[in-house]
């Protein structure tokens, strides 16, 4: 045998003995940890350099020789560096064996990892998802002429911090006015456990600073960086905003403002709703260094706002409230002061805040400012700052009206109806039409007083009762400002569900009751809040009033009025002839009106939830002359457009029955209740089209009434949508109608 061959055999034996080792076999069981799986122990580690013991195992379970080989191939200590969410692991090899290793590979979870080999300290470094990731190491042993594979994982119970990364403290966004002194390093420090305080370096465009002052308006990203002796570093980027210096001379100016919602929830929605609350037109009066700002609130929502508070540059200031002009007036020390307005929305029981920025580029000087200031009504002297400015407005008789103006006006309207009637004994009811007042009691969690107040504002206190052949039909009427937010009415009488007939045109719901003492609970889905609201309705028998014979029974009233119209057209309805402009007066069209529930069908549950949010689950169904017409009601119409409906694969020619408030009604013909109905619409906040199918639930079809008209029954709603902002604010901070207050 040649000398060269003998040396090769001896070398092979040497390498094998070094890999396998001598003495008793020791098995390091780590196969119960899946490759790429993280252990909870690794969570919460700060940036820094760490060391940990590692556990190895041979790829072939139960092979004790392989286990020893795996253990002897790598060192027992692993180092890893955590930096900016990344983990770099360094594995050290047996120094005596490293010279015989080639083609080193590392993988985790079946994916190959890029390695950086350091021949000087006989190590490899690679990035892993977390410090406790189990990796697979493959290497070719030249003297053995074969590949060896092993697993390695860190024992996180042995982790030791070697060098903590430095940190930057007190770096935050800066806002200054043009010409102000500025020091970017003021208060900013870099700290390190091992190296104490470190020098903070700045990078970015600092050309806006001249002679220590911010001279050029704009927004400038500035990055702070500190590095310790081991090369670890920390970086933070902030924005430095230099506001244009505003210079206005003495005088009175009108100018525009912008608003920014302050609080939790969707910022885009919050900004939109804040804009609807506050008029964009504002005013500033400047005189001898005194700056007085006047903000005006929109008329539709002012009645729901109270307890105004204003903070200027973080400090609360006195605000003068003028209820007649719907304004608040306050002073600011500087034209660039930060202004935040807060107000309690009474129907929400919640304070809402928004930042108001005056746009001085739009300022227009009022020539006759002195005369303007002295005009009656502009001073607001009758309003004392700090008092409850919305405690009530006195009418001419000295009475005080609290709460919603819309609600008060609605009740006055209703009170005038049938005012010539006579009070009757509730125990001696005869056929006829009666007026009767009601009380409400909120049912649910939260502040009972707030709940009662909200229910009262939603429901008119005047109700109508029709008695016919011992059958009692009660009609409840809702106030205009709130009705557009209520969907899917459900009524229980004495604990049992009853059929309720809604009339959106009149904002009413009608249902049968056994007696005036019945226990009545009204439940409705508040669309913008995403939840049901319930309140009890109590009839006040002492207010029962017989209405004069001029009024028609509620069941016949609509049919008779429609019959008398002959040819009719309505913004809230559609012609039974689907587009014919004339109808022969003596031609009578008979039909039936139903309600039916629908089901949203989409390939994902997220799609179902989203579509359900926009589509009311109760639809109107009309049967006329052998044809069937379906009306779908969509809510949140300000967030959608480009509706498209197909029936059995063909585009449906729908009509917009109504488009009021936050809802839109689309009416179209269907061949039958099994029709394949698909809806497509563009959702503005998402910036894309959404498609879903609508399935009619035949078992839920409920008869409402017969009608005899020369045009189709009205299904539209004349409700205005200006008050969408009111309840829309509930989307920002709360999904609950009334939250329990924290104690």
C-alpha cells in the first residue's frame, strides 16, 4: 500500500474521530421544534448583540453517531444581532475541522438563506426571521468525501445581552414660523448602555436655516443617527415644518378655514364630518395687536351641539357664543396659533374635537370693518362665556325649547294636526281616527338620560290611532333629521313580534295593538353605527283626542289620494307604465306591495360583511299586471357611485326611486324571486368596484297592502341628508350607540 494512500486513510480516520468524538454517546433532542418556528421567549428583545447556547441534532433521527457528529461540527455558542426588526445570526465552526469543510449551506423552513462566510474567525452569518428560528446547515467534508447535514436552534433560556444598541431620545416633529430661531439638536440625545452619551449626527436638507433661524417655508425631513463603538446604530426621521409668516394689518378680514379631525377612528371620515359641522367661512378682526377669530357653524347641525370649548396653542381660552348667528368668538395671541375646537354632540353623548387652520392666503379685507363690527347681532353680549350656551332658546311666550330644533318644529307640526278634536275616554273607543301622545324609555346599556333624550328626538311625541271594527292600528312618526339613519324597523307588542308597515314618504311605521296599555318596544338598525337601538313607547291615554271627520282612515288614505291624481309623477316614485308619459284617466291599475328580505352572496366573508353594510336587508316588492318590481335600498350613498345591476346575466334598466340623506333606492323589474341578481358599485374610499350577488329569501315575503293607482306606489323618501354629519361622527370613535362611561 502506498504512503500517499495510507496518509489519506489516516486523515479520514482523524476527521471521523473528531466529528464523532469518543466516550459515551450524548443525544441532543431538538427535533420537536419545527423548522422556522418562533418561540415566545424571543419576543420583546431590544436592538443589540446577544449570545446564546445552541442545540444541535442530526438530520436522521435516532442516529447517535450522527448526533455526536452534529455537535462536534459547530461551536456551542451562537451570536445574533437584532437591528431595526432584523436578526443576523452568526454560527462558529469547530476550528480543528473548519479546514476540511466546503460548500456550506443554510436553510430555514425549506428556503435557502444567503450566508456571509468569515474564514478568519471560522463563522458564517445569515439573516433569520427571529433568534429562535431552527436552521438546517449542510456542509461537505472533503476528507470524508460526503455531505453532512444538521439542525441548529438557539436555547432562548440562555440568552445573554452582550452589547445593547444605542437609542435616540427626544427626537420629534418640529413646527416653527418663518423667522423663528431653531436648533435641530435641542434636547435630542443619543444614549448607550456601554458607551454612555453618543454624538448625534444630522442628515437631510438644512438649507432652510440661516444664521440660526428658519427662513424658508416648507416641510423638511431630518434624520438623526447615533452609532456606538461596536457599529450598532439608531436612526429616527422627523419632519421640520416652517410655516409662512403671516402679516395682516389692522382691520377685519373674511377667510377660509380647513379642519382636521382629532380623535380615534377613520381620519378621512372624521375630516369630512367635521367639515359638515363647521362652515369654511370664518373671520378675523385685528386691532392693536389683538386678534379675534369668529367661527360659524352650519345651521342644520347647530341645534345638536353644545358645551363649546376652544384651546389655543394647548391652552383653553374663553369663547363667546352667539346662538342667533351660530358663532363662537375667541382671541389668539398669534396668527399662526394652533386652534382646536371641541363640542358635545348631544345625540351622541360624546365630545368631538377638530383642529381648525385659518388660510390667510384667502383673506379679504372688509372695507367698512368698524360699521360691520357694530351691526346688531354681531356682538353677542347676551351670551356669557362659560355658561351652558345650549341650555335652551326662549320663544316669544317665554318657554324654553331644549334639544333639536328639528324635533321641536316637527312636534309643533303634529300638534296642529287635529287640534280641533276633543279629548275622549280611552275606555270608550269607537271607529275613527285619534291623536295620542307618547312617552319613550331607552332600553340598553349606557346613560339612561342620554338614551331617553336621543329616543325622544328620534320619535315624534304625537302618534295616530285608527280604530276600525275593534281593530286598532297605531302609527308612529319619526322626525326628519333622524329618520334617514333608521333601517329595518322591528316592533314587539307584549313581547311578541308583530308585522310593521313602514312608510318612508311619511316617515311612519304602522302596526296593530290589542289595547292602549300594550307594552310596545321599537327596535331599529342605525346604519351609521352598525347596531340595533331599542326603546319602549308608552301611550298616554289621557291625551287621546278624536280627530274631525276630514281625516281619512290611514289604511284608505293613500289609495284614495293616488286614485284622485289620475296621471301622476313623483320624485320619490316611478310610473307603473315604466316611462309612458300619459295614462288614460279611467284606466285602473291594481297591485300588491310586499316586503322581502335579501341575502348577500360573495366568495369571501369579508365581501359579505362589506356588502351587507351598504345594502339594506329589507327590500320592497311590487306585483303589478303580472310583472314584479324589486326596490333595493343602499346606505352610505356618499361613499359609492356607478351602480350597475344585472338580472340573469343581462343589464337591468333600473330607476332611481329616491336619493336622499345617506340612502339611494333603485327599482327594477325581475322575472321571479329566483332571479340571479348581481350588483356592482364603485366604493370611493376603497377606490375600486365591488361586486356581489343578491338572493331573495322567498320565505320572508310579507304582504303589506293592496293598492289601486294610476301610477306605482311611492317608495321614496323626501328626507334631507344634511344631518348625515351628526350621526356619521359615531363612526369615528365608537361602534356603540351609547357607551358605558368609565368609572
